[in-house]
C-alpha cells in the first residue's frame, strides 16, 4: 500500500479481530491490504469464481447475493466478507456487489492464512464451527464402545450349566454371553443360576440355553453412555450386551460404570422410571432446567443436551403409559405411542410442548378404541402436569383423529402423499418426525418404509414438501444484519426456534425424504444426506456447522435465563450478543438461506 497507512491503522483498531493484533503486526497487515474502489452495481466477485483473498468494507456498502440472485445481506463498514468460500475450497459461494460507491480493502489469501495459523483470535473469528478445545466427556456423553472394559466372554448354547458357571468364576464375571458363532443369542447371569438352577434343583449338566435370557436388550458401540444408564435404571438390569451388525463386541455392566461418575440426567431418568404418582414425575421434570444449565455449562454439544433432555421425556411418557394400564387394565390389542415434533426428533430443550399420537392394531373394536381414548387422556394429562403442555394445534393422541387403527393411518399417509394440499403438507411434515416411544414398535416399522418409498417417488409431493420447507426464513436483515420482531412482547428480538433451528429442521426433513432415510434427528438427517449424496460434502458441512452454532446459541440463551431465575424461552435480542457472536450468527443464517435457495431451485427442476 503506497499511501500513508496511519489512517488505515486507526481504522483496523476498531475492527475485530484486527484489534487484537500487536501494534507491529497490525502495521504489517495494514501494508498488506490493497484498496479498491467499486462503482454502484459493480461486481466484486461472482459465485463460482476463485477467491484470492478476503474483503473488508472501508466505506460504502456491499450486497451479498445468492447464486440465484436473491439478496442475502447488505453489509456496511467494518464488515468482512468472502471468507466462507476462501476457507472452504477457494471458490466463492455467493456474489458480492457494491450497492453504492464503495471503498473495499482486500487482504491476500497467503496473509489471511498466516494470520489464521498464527493468531487464535483470527481462527476463532473466521471459523464458524465448534470450538476445537477438547472437553472431557462424562459417562452420559461417552460412546458405549469407549466404556467396554474387556473383550466379551461367551460360550455356546450347548455348554452345560456347570461349565458356564466355571467360566464365569474363572473370569470373575457375573454375566456370560451365549453365542452361535459371533451372533448373540442370549445371556445368563449369576442370579439366573440362583433362581433357575439352585432354587429349581436343575441338573448342572443341563445346557445353559435352558436358563439363558433369549434375545436380550442390546446396545451398539455408537450408543451413548446415557443409553446404558437409562436402560439399566428403567428396566432394573445390570448387564447390557453390545453388538455391532449382529456381532457381539462386548458387555457393559454396572461394575464398568463405577469408573465414571453418573450425571444427573441418569438420576432424573431413574426417578421418573420409579415414580409412583404424577406428582412425583412432575417433581422430577421440574429439575430439567437446572440440568440444562449443568450440561450447557459443561460444554456438552447441543445434540447431546437435547438428547439427554428428550430421554427424560421418553421415560416419563413410558411411566405414564404403565400407570394408565395399571388403572385401566392391560391393553386389549397391540398399540404404539409415538412422539413427533421435538420429542420425536430427540431435540427437546428447556421449552417443550407435547406432540404425540396412537397407532392401534387393526383388530381393535369400537369398545377397544374407547379404552385407548381413556389411556390417551391419562397420559396426555400427566404430560401436561409434568410441564409438557398441551399442543396448541391439538396434535395429540387425545384428538380422535390421531388415535386410530393402522388401516386409518395408512389411509392418512396415502392421501397426504397423493393430494398434497397445504394442510396435507403441514400434517405430513409433522408425521415424518414420528418416533416410537412405548408399545409395539413393529406396528410402525413397515408403515414408515412404505410411506418413505411412496413419498419419495411422487415428485409433486416432494416439490410441495420443499415449498413447505421454505416458509420459515432465517432472520436476515439488510442494514443491521438481523430482521428482528417488530412489535409485541418480543419486539427487537430474534426467534431462535421458528427462524433459527426450524428452517434447518425443515431442510433436514426434505433431505431425508429425498434420500428415503428413516432417521428423524435433524443433525443425523444432515449427516445422512451428505453420506447419500443428497447434498454436497461442502454444502452439508457448512449447513451442519451453521445448525450447530444456531442450536448452541439457543441453548446458551435458555441456560442464561434459567441462571437468572427466569423461564427459558427462544427469543434473544441481538444486543445480548457480542460483536463476535452476532457476526458468526449472521454468517450461520446466511448459510441456511443459501441452502434454502439451493433446495428451492431443485424444486423448480422437479416441477
């Protein structure tokens, strides 16, 4: 830079993260910038072009446009732009155009990358993903594969009881796996030997298959430690086999868990699973806000926090189902209670209503339907008493429309797919997030596969679902970065639910439909979409990082409110955020808007 750099130094001292540099380093950076003037309407760079550096607005303003030409944001002085394409693969992902005569500073790529590598403040500012600092995970967030203490010890089903007992004694274990080849077929415990062998006077030469528990509950190596705790506490068991694609890989026992401290989420599950009254359940769920603070404060990722909170809701629901059956008597025919909405996606936060339905075996009579109507009322009322308030849209099993035989449910989905009017789109969106909670899960398995295949093959339905997914827009403003709520209680706030996470939830649902993926969790849907090639690696990576940031910001906001003695909500004022946080949140919203634009163009191709 030929001109005197003193004015530029003074300018950089007001721009983060340049203001964090030592004085001599700032002088070097100032000399590295080139200054460029752009007339009104001049293109600074176009989507798809190679990026040679990043840009910083000195004077004037710049329009950032989607590849399709839609306006993403209008930036003013001190705003940086262009770093997303440069850091991803060196190709611009948006178009930048001067909206009035603009003075722009350009920092060459080599100098930018040197600053990123040398100064952590730069790396943190320009990287929208999660912090790189590793945090020591507690037991609830550990992968089950990490909790396995030893290789599995197993015998065949023809092994005698005496030989099995000797194997357990020699290995100092209280549970033994029974396998055929590498496939798990059962387990036997020391308690089985007491209750089924000694107490019954069984011949020790009898094959161990006579006393083993067949088809035991199992976990996979990718399950969370919270799954171990929840199942052990809810089902009062002390051993859980771990299988990978049907192959036994280990055994988790209560002894293994002694090495780790259980977090309070497991205690809440235990208390919910053993509660005798609705009041006791409500006392348990009243502790969820403090759990939220603990998990967020401990640095847990948003998908772990919401998963643990949802686990509590699942346990409460199953306990209420058991209470209902105790009051009404056993169910006359098989049934399945399913959750949709945030519980269905395992994404509950500190603010959750209830969204659920009942699927009933076709053998049910009219009298049987009356039984399930009473069961639904007991469970729904209990959930409301526990803080999971009634759904404002009446999307609950207490609504006769959502408490039906399987043949009726098949008719619902068939009609929604073949006649995708606005109401059908809304209902289908909700119902694509269904997840079994209690009852006979097989009632839904076949229906889910049928519906996914039928829907994915109907291009008109897919196009309508894409259109429905674009109704929630990220809160991107033009002049000040954000479009806030204009009036009412939350004036000048952003809705981090409906304009933050919901647009990504909607995109994930569409990707899952196109790829015929059965998963319902949003982050899992995005990862599956990348794996299946529904979206590109780079686009998927950007969207996942944007979603992580938005969802984490939402949880941190809720945790702050709880610590302040207030009820958690989804409304945040941009003024509550630092310049750093506002910049990154805006970037995340830009990514979501860009991906919405891309899927909208796909809709046009399908029409």
